């Protein structure tokens, strides 16, 4: 089976600071990969490279067999693809953000419908049906006509996940989706993410919820200073960490 | 009726200046927010120059200076041009402010569902920016109504000059100035109330 996502030799710098120093990662359909590591290790940046919210200088990312973001011209020069093409490739991924980022001037269902109508060119009625279906799946059907400002953080995040996944992406990216939530709201969002994982959605998550990562992942990747420091099954990573760095990191995290 | 004609001109001047100035101002704001460095520099100069100059001077410049360089405008046209430029600098500044106040996450979320820059601007950023702009924009509109009185200096018979002409005939200066003042107040009162009504209507719950 050909992989859904192939990252090879990925380098990324912010000015002088090199935040990704050569990342290689492969994901098959249905894989759930959690990126863990201390802040500044590059895990969020890696996630944002996959949907081209960040540029990268070296290496390549292949999504469903297609190199994304850049192409080589005749002279071997690396060029960024035109915006329309980048936008299309971006819609092959879905992303849920730490701060939800719902559009405040639209109701929940309109938030979900916007991409369906504008990117997928779906007729309005069909978009409404699809959106309603996904809101139901995340347990938000009853609130589909509420504005984000009328919803709790957990509810907003569930709508945001529905908005991303309604686009039918090849892979879902979750960027610390519970970090901005009050503790009592974390569970409802994790339950939604867990359901998606169980149903076979391919997912790449950045998370600080170690217990959740252990439960839900097929693979866990520990990042340190811009490199993959250690990777393995959840049992290997959490049960028998090999490197001192990972042992130290886990000792300082709540499990 | 002289006064009614004057009032008509005041309204016509104000409406055309505000409409034209707002259209121009949105582009000014866009250039300030998304333009290349050189474009931002030029537009910044434009804004600072217009905001740093008294409207009175702008009006005189449009009327007298432009005719020196061969652009012949009627007093009415020159006045509307001056007010339009003045309005565009204010609108440009508030559009820039509103756009840059929108969290960057909004743009990222729009991108992440595959929207292009234009779609992001039209469906996500602009609706939020317009709501934010409205109260300040209403203020600018009332400023323009008041500034339109300055056109009397270059001989446009708007409400103020029409009033003065009536006073010259009747010598009832107190009565007619009071009346003119009241009409200006009424105009701006209506604008503000309309603005508030729209604000309530489009406010985000």
C-alpha cells in the first residue's frame, strides 16, 4: 500500500533559527501518529508544514503520492506553486487549531458549509446536509444555528473539527486541540477525536495529553530540538523509552 | 427656494464624497495591509499628508492649485474631490486598523479549508472588518457633512452659503443661523441613528 504522507529530509528555519533539521516520517492510511516533545521542539511547525501554512526550505512532503507546495522547474530550481494550486492541496488536509479559529460572524453550520461551497463547489442544499451530518457526528446538531460566541470552548472545538473533516481530507491534523480548554471540557473533544481514530481516519496530532496519545496512537514520535529523537509504538515509547531525553521528558509529563 | 437648494447641495456633496471616499479608502486600507513595502510607503505618505493638512487647505488647493496645472474643475467638483481625498485617508486608516486587528488564526483557518486569498478576504475578513469599522465610519461621515460647509469659501452655494445669502436679504441673522445649525444637527443625528440601527442589526451574538 502506498503511503498517504511521506515527509523526507524536511528542513525549516525562522530566519537564523533552524526549527526542523531533517524530518523523515511516513504514514499509511488509518495511521494515528502523535507528536510529543517539549515546546520549541518543532512539532507544531512540522504539522503546519504539512498543510503549507509554513514554507520550508529543503526536503519534500508528499500527500497521496503528490509533492505539495513546490515544484522543480527545468533548471532544477525549487519554486512555490501558484496560490490556487496551494489552496487546492491544502484542502486535501484538514486542520483543527489550538484556538479553534471559528469564523465568529457565521453560525456553526455556516462555518462548516463555507469550505464545502467555496472550495468543493457544492450546491448550498447539499452543503447544508453534509454539514448537518458532521455536526451531528460531533454532537453539535442541536446547536447548528448558534454563533461561536454562544458556544463553550469544547463546543467550538467540536464545530471546528466538523468544519475540517467535512471537507473529506486525506489526513486530519490536530494542533494541541485541547490546550486552550478548561479541564472539564477536554474529555468531550478527546472523545470526538478518539471516535475518528477508531473509524480509521488518518491523523497526525500534536498533543500534551500523554494518556490520550498512548491510547489512541498507532505510532508516537518524540521530537527534540528539531529532530525526531525517538519513535515507536505507544507501548515502546511510554513503556520502554530508550533514550535518556525521552525518559526525562516523560518523567516531567503527567501520564 | 434658495435654502432647499442649498440643503440639496449639502446632501449631494456629502453623499458623493463619503461614497467615493469610502471606495477609495478601502483600497488605501488594503494597500496598507497587504501591499509590498514600497506601496505601503507611498500610501502611508498619502494618508499622513491628507490627515496632516486642514480640510480647508485641501479645498483651496483642489480649487486653485489644480487649475494652475491645467485641471479645470468647477467649484463643486473641486470641493467634492477635496472631501473625497480627506474621507479616503480616514477610511484607509480605519480599514487598515480593522484588518490588522483580526486574529491571524482567521486567515489560517480559511486557508486550511482551501480558500484562496480573495475568498478569504471576501467571506472571512471583510465581514468582520466592516462590523468593526462601522462606528468610526459613521463618525467620518458626520465629519464630512460638517466639512462640507467649507465649500462655501470657494463659492459653492451649499446650505451655509445659501443661508448667508438669505440673511443678506432679510437681516435675520440669528434666526437663519440657528435654523441652519439645527438642520446640520438633524442631518448628523439621522446619520448616527441609522448607523446605530445598522450596528444593532449586524452585531455578532
